[in-house]
C-alpha cells in the first residue's frame, strides 16, 4: 500500500491533520508519523468530525527529507504541526531529492503549514494504524 492509497480512503485525505510525533530509523529503513487525523466523514452517523490519534508506518524507506522551516513562519508555541497532503512528484524542493528510485517506490509530500515547507517521503510500503476507539 502507498501513502496515496491511504489518502484515498480517508474522508479528507491528510488535509488538516496534525503531526504529533515522528520516529525515523534509517538502519531498519522505517518511519513512523504520529498523527491526529479525520477518520469519519459527514455521512457517518455518530461524529462527523472524529479526529483520532493514528500512526502512519512507512517501511522500506528510500528517503525522508524534511525541508528547513521558513524562519518567518516559526512560532514559539508548542502546537502540533498542521499538514496537508502534497503532490506525489514535487516540482521543486529546498534540497535535491535522490533519483532514480527503486522499482515500485512511491513518493509523497506533506506540506507543513507552521513551517511553510515540505516533508518528502519515498518508500515501498505504508500502512495507517488506527487504534480501536
């Protein structure tokens, strides 16, 4: 599964999700992004705005590039980072992204509003883990 596949099944994609934490392990080629993400949609009977803690697990990691935050956007508050899903093939990046990619690899970019910059990911697998309510 790719991050794009996961985005397609979420009612709002990654729009207005927040990053709570991040773990990278280049030895095991894994990344985990802890998120608050919209799980239910407006057609759900219970709560149409059900943001839930979830973990986006990425394996067979090729790269995980965090662009430097724009210093004009940095705040002193300790608020979660509001994100949006980005293009799968960024037109430009603050850093050159490695190419060519291995066969079957996907790319994905998250725009971080508080930084006015992107997080770029390339990997072979992704999974969204949503704990039971």
